[in-house]
């Protein structure tokens, strides 16, 4: 079976790390890339490197998400590959959590994913083609102490992904959720010398996203877990 071909990608919640690795990989594959974040000043170098265009957007606001898709459509084209990479959290003892902070964290992790996926699906379903990818975390399947808001948001995002995979797969839309179970390496966060490869390489994660995108429809994954060798599960 011929592998699906994607032309225009939109990454929401873009920044350094995984989003940058995805933008670099996709652009090398000839895919035009749009990047969305609340603050786009930090995306200048990445845009210069990849030819991507940056758009300011608060993913928890329906009007802003709808406007984002409209702008990308007019200036680049209709996205047929959408990645939701945003998340929010507020840490601390459960009894001390501020309700408004928890509501905002859940909104970023889960409600924003719903808004973005809905706009993506509206455009993909008529063409019976597209992919919607969600970036999860250890908290998608394991609730940790003093991290209730993150677990609630990521559990909800995973539920959204599974529901959409069941509904949209028969309509030609590949929906996949990625459980990133471990720390991601960055310039500011590196592994100990005595534990090489104990953190996830963002370039390696991006390759796994690409591998899932190349799956034929008769063998689609809806979820993939990625973790370094030191993680217990």
C-alpha cells in the first residue's frame, strides 16, 4: 500500500525540544510547516532554519484557534497533519492547589487539544485524509503525587485521542497519541555521565512520530509509548 503523503503541517504548542525536532524533520521531508504558540518571539531561529511560519495563538480560546486555522489556510494551505504539543501543569500538595490554576492547566492540556482537533477534523473529514497527533506524557497513564492537574489534563487528552481514533479512522484520518514516558534531553537538561541515553532524544521521538505517519491504513497505531531504558513501568 502506498504511504500517505502529507503536504502541510501545523504544530500547536511549538517551542524548543520536540516541536523543533518535528519541524526540522517534516521540513526535510518537503512538508510546509506552521508553528503556533502563545509567544512566537522564541520561534524566530526555528522559522529561519525550516522555512516555517509562526502564528500567535492561545489554544484554550475557541475564536483564536479558529482564526489560526483560517490564517494558515489562507497563507500556506489547509493543514493535513496537525500536532498538539501543548500542556499545562501546576504542582504542589493537593490541598494547597489553587482551583483557577488547576482549571487553566487542564484547559491547556486537554481542552486546547479538543479545540485544535475539532478544527483539524472539520477540514480533513471531507477529504478523507489527514493525521492528528497528540503528545502525551508519563502522566497520561500514571498519576503522580503533587501532580494532580497534570494527570487530569493528560488523562483527558488520551481519552480524547482514543475516542477520535475510533470515530475518525474509518473516515481516513489517522489519530495517534504518544506517551512520552521520561525526561526529554535539552541544552538545559542533560543526563548524568554514568547513565548515557537515560533521557529521550527529541530527534528520536520525532522519528517515531514520522514512522507512525508512514503506517499503512491496514496497520495503524492509535498509541505509542516511548521511554528510555532507565524508566520503570
